C-alpha cells in the first residue's frame, strides 16, 4: 500500500470512528434502559429537545455547545466526546496496524468487534450488566466473520470447517472457563465474584479470536482485574464486598489479543520450542 493510500485510510478510519462512537453513546445509554436505538433522534436527556444537526457532529459538537445543552443549559457529560474520541482512536489503530496487511472487509470486522467491546464495557461500568442483545449479536457477528474469513481462503486462513471449529471452539471454551471461574469464585470467596453476562461476553470474544486467544484474554483480564482490585482496596475506594464489573477487563484482554495475540502466542510457544 502506498503511503498516501495508507494516510487516506487512517483519516477515513478516524472520521468513521468518531461517527460510530457517537452512535455507541446512544447504544450505551438506551440499550440498558430498554429503549430503541434508532428512534427518536438524539435529544437532551434532561429537557428532551432534539439536538440541532451541528450539535450532532462527533467530538466537535460538544465543544461547540461548551459542554452544556443549548436549550436548558444542563451540563452534557464529557464522556460523550471521550467515547467518540476513543472509538476514533480504536478505528485508527486498526487502520494503522493492520491496514497494509489485511483486506478492507477484515478491517471493518475488527472495527465492529472493538465497537461491541467498548459498548459492552461502558454498559457494564454503568449498570453492572452485559445485555444479552449485545453479547448475542456480537457472537453471531463473530460467526459471520469466521465464515467470511474461511470463504476468502487467503493467507494463513484455515479451511472452511477448521475455521468454524476455530471460532466455535473458542466460544465454547470461553463460556466454559468463565463458568468454572464463576463457580470457583463463589466457593472460595463466598460471594458472587462475577456476573452472569461475563461468560457470554467471553463466548463472544472466543468466537472472534479462537481458542488460543481465549486463554490469553482471560490471563490479561485477570491480571488487570487483580491489579485494579488491589489498587482500589489499597486506596479504600471500594469496600471489600463491592463488586467490580469484570466485563471491561475481558474487553481490554480481547482488544489486546486482537492486536498482539499472534506475536505474543508465537513468542510464548517459541520458548517451548513449539513453533
Ligand atoms: Zn436540555
């Protein structure tokens, strides 16, 4: 890929990411509340006045209204432009990191996977739940991704049945391991250490990334979760009984595995002389 093409792709990814991020804000707010994500159009959650088109411009719109509703002057959370910026950054990362080596369709799938992870993480932080509608649709999209990879049949991809086994095996292993962790947590910690949605999120990640990355994702998620939990306990921000949502850690583990799973796993296997 030429430099100019690569730069164009990266700019496109940032613009598209900011727009999708704007939509993710709607998903994060409305899905747990059981509202439609398509109707009505974006409006102020306080005075319900519909936003002007210029207010809907991702990231910039928030600065134009100086973080306050144009009509009722209620502060609009900085989280909205932050999520739009984060989505733009994730999309840019996909374009910059994989742009020269993978087909556009695969880049779009990666961007979709990261969007699902981000929306689920924020909903888990807000409500301590992972809606089935999102984990299930993410799982189905992961299956479609595996089918599309198999039918492209390019590069180091597996044959059709093996590619499906790779994805479905990852989903089964993911839900199975997290269920074991959940039961173990209940037995040893005498409390519900994990929500019922976490195994479903892990199944979704497994479907996308395959079984090897399931192990890596759980390892990373547990490490970050333990670190975060220890910091929270030390700084006394959380009581011992206060649950911490595990979904965001799984999502971070999944995102790291998407980008770096292959080099990490081959280095690791190399230590044992397996590659
Ligand atoms: Zn308002």
